[in-house]
């Protein structure tokens, strides 16, 4: 799977996803660090990438994707925390996130 990590999440998350065996980039890696949500969504759709975000502004895009061919969205609902805490939290949840994406879910909401 291919993932794009949104701006409010750390670039370290993209590196962690790569270590899990997937292709990943942070929006700053591709020059989209200050791009609009719509541009990021279109990039993910064009490149076949799953968007990983904490930004609830992407929810309308995810809802539209459920009815069409838009990109899947992993919505992380966790407050501010250290990179280490975020990655530890995701280590436990990652297999379920992947299973849900592989089953075709377009919006994977992950609660702390």
C-alpha cells in the first residue's frame, strides 16, 4: 500500500510506515506542506495513495470517496503527543488499520 502523511502529523510517521513495508511520504517530502486539502486529496487519488491525517477537514472528502473512486483516509483521533507515543500507539493498531483498508473501507477512523 502507498500512504501520504498529512502536515499535522510528523514526517517520522511516514518513515515508520516505510519500515512496516509500505511506500510512504510526508506532504513536505513532495512539496505539498502548505497545499490545500483539495490538492492533497487529488494527489492521493491520482497516485493511488491512502491519506493519513488528524485533520477532520478531510472527512467530507472521505465521505465523497465512499460513493466514488476517491482516496481512502485514515483519520487518527489522538490528541497532541510525542512522536514516540504516536508510533507506539499505532504499532498496536496498524494490523487492524491495514485489514480495514484491504477490505475496502474508505474511511478508517482510529480513536485513542
